[in-house]
């Protein structure tokens, strides 16, 4: 009995010593709690790190989006600058070419070109931001996500392994505890049976064997628990001192690389702008130099050269004594007297204030719609236009001749080497070029004639020559009337045809006491309507002073035929001119002077 008790006491002491092996402080429960706390702490740290690294990835994505939007802004800005520069580029027409001779226009064109280059630098910024930051960050983000996933996978795997070991330890510990309790109960039951004198020896033996079996099971559980505990402590030590620190270190390295990459991208972001600054500065310097190249005096002199008319300033206006007309006899209104009145060149008011008077005998011509000989322009401008046209024609002739020479050489090569080509294949082109040269030469002769004419009429001639021409015209009235039929267009200028026309007018109205009075102000007042007319045939009024009419068109007559074969008509208040009398049927009003109907 005493031996059995001593064995049980030894067993309990062993159990107590086993409990004390779990923690060097000697408290088994504290050891268990500490293990639970370490487990929870590890899990919490993984959760925190997972949240932090996910936030780091989102930050990289946000920065990449920021750079992408900046790149789009740069590209859009460059496109708008290019469109603006293109919008204000000069068009290829005569007016823009005329404006290009001014220094301020050329400076503006230079500014537009520099703006185009400036837009190109912003395109470079957009391209560099895309290639050096956006694409690189996109690739790095994929690598960063894969690395983060791998590290946390290893961490969760290690965590699951230590949790599995912990569960095995807990299971062996509970089994050992249960076996110890059952062994204790079996021992107590055995002692109770052994002390009871009424219990048979067989029952006591049975109870003893049961207690011994339970004690053996408790011993086996103890050994198993001790093995699991040793294994768990080793794995736990490796987990918290090797595996987890390694994972944490990898995560830390990953974070440091991410932060370093963000810093590099931010530096590149600034360097991309800095790289284009020298070229942008050159663009701005080009704009400044263009602005400084503007020369106001040169531009104003260009205006003078462009609009210099070549007219001579009008002479002094003489006093006209209209009282003399009242003292004339009836014979003073004859054609001879009217001629004498017309011989006063200084008394005509048509030549005064020529820069400001609008000639209503001439149709208003739009820019570029004038006649081919530029007769609607002042003498000096007409001379320049004709000279420029001749230069262009000569260039075209030279170009055609160069082509002809080249084709002639090619034909010679074909003749000497038939295998290279057929000489006859060049003949049609040579014939075409010859025809073009002939046409251009005819054009040159035509413009040279007009140029010689305008140079003869330049204001270098003296007034005496003009006067002699007027006298000569008056002494040959009949010849001038016949020649006036061949005149293309009455332009109202100081020419021989105009003087003869005025003379005929004076002859038709012999009763007029002051014919020069009406002639002086016919350009300053709108002529009244004296009848209507109907166009019998279409007429294309291409010459100065004429008007185009369509067959059957009705017009107003404002001046009848003066013997030169032309009738002056009006379509509306601003559109009037001359048409051939033979092309219309005139219906004069009954109260008009000398009214008559003729074809």
C-alpha cells in the first residue's frame, strides 16, 4: 500500500515537473498565454504590413496616373499651339504675298514658325514622360505586385505551419492532461477498493491493473507531449527568429526600392522639362529677334512704293468767267466756239484733286478682277504690274526651254542607243513645249506693247505735249469720229479719244451756252436716266469702263451715243458703264432732249 502511494506521488511530481518545462519562469499557464500573444502579434503585423504595402502600390499607381495626365496635357497643348500657328500662317494668294514684303509681317511669320517649334518641344516632353516614366512605372508595378504577393505567400505559409504545430501541441497537451486526470481517478479508485475490507481481492486486483494502465497511458502522453513541445519550441524559435524576420526584411527591401523608384521618377519628371529648356529659350530668342527686326521706316517706304500712282500734281485752276457766255451772239454757240472753250486745258476740273475724287465713269473693280492689261491701275502701279508679269512670263519661257533642251539631249541619247528608248516617243512632248513657248512669246509681246504704251504716257511728258495733242484732235474731228468706232472702251481719261468724244458732244448740243460746265461736274454727280434699253445680243465687258450685259436684259440709259458707237447705261446705282450701241435697242423718254428710238 505504501509502495503504491509512493509510486503515485512520484508520478504527480513528474507531471508537475513536466508542466514547469514549458516555461522557464515556472508557470505553464503564462507560457501558454505568451504563445497565444505571440501568435496574435505575428498575425496583426502581417495584416498591417499587407495594408501598408498595398497603399504603397496604390501610391505608385496614383503617381503614374498623375504623370500620364501631365503627358496628355502637354500633348494637347502642343496640338493647340500647332493648330494656332497653322491657322494664322499666310495663305498662298496674291494678297498674302504682297503683305510678306513688310518687316512686321515677316516678323509675325517668324513668330508663328518659332511657336511651331515651341509646340514640338512640348511634344518631346509628352513623349519622354511616357517612355521614361509611365511605361517604366507600369512595368515596375507588375513586378512589385508579383514580389509582394510572393513575400506574403511565404509569410502566410510560415504562419500556417506554426499554427499547425501549435494545434498539434495543444492536442497532445489536452490528451496528456486527460490521461493524467484519468490516471489520478483510477489511482484513487484503486486506493478506495484496497482500503475497503468488503471488496474481494479480485476487484482490488482489477482496480490496480486499471490504475496501472492509466498510469502507463499518462506516461505515453507525457512523452508525446514532451516531443511535440520540443518540436514546437524549435519551430517557433525558427519562425520568429529566422523565417519571419527574413520575410519582414524582404518586405522592407521591397518598400525601400519602391520609394527609391518614386524618387527617381520624380527627378526624371523635372529633368524632362529641363532638357527642353535650351531649345525653348532659342525659340523665345527667335521671337525676340523677329520683333527687334521690325523697321517702321522701311515698311512705310514700302507703302509709298506700292501705291505710288505716277500722276502729276494738277496745275493751278484758272478763273472761269461765265458772264461772257451771256454776251455771246447766237453764232457764238457754234462748234468753233465750243472748240475754243475746250482748248483750255487748265480750266478742266477732271484733273484736280486726283487722289481723292472717285471716277463714276469707271466700274469698281475688286482686287485681282481687273483687266488683263491692268488699265484700272494708276500709271506707276500699272507699269510695275506689267513688268512683274513680263518677268514671270520670261521665267516660264526659260523653264520650257530648259525642258526642251533636256528632251533634246534625251532624244540624242535614244538615237545613239536605241536600246534605251524610242526617239519618236519624245517628239510629242517637244512639239507641245514648242507650242507653249510660242504662246508665251506672244504673251510677252502683248505685255511689252502695253508696257511701252504706259511708259510713253508716264507723267514725264510736259503739259505742252498734252496741249498740242488736244489741238491736233480738234483739227481732225472727222478722222477722230471714225477712229472712235474702233475704240475698245471709253475710260474717261485725258486721251485723244476722250477729247474727240467731248467735241462730238459739243456738236450735238449746239444750243448749250456752257458746255464746259456739264463736262466739269459729270464725274461728281450721278447722271439722270434719259430712257431705257434692251440688249439684243450678249456683251462681255472686259475692258475698263464697259459693262457686261445678257441678251434680253433691260437697262437704264444715262448717256446716249455721241457718235463713237457707245451708249452709257446703268444697271443699279453703283454698276454702270458703256455698251456698243449696235448691241442694244434704245427707248428714250419723250421729254428727253433729242428723244428718239433707234436700233
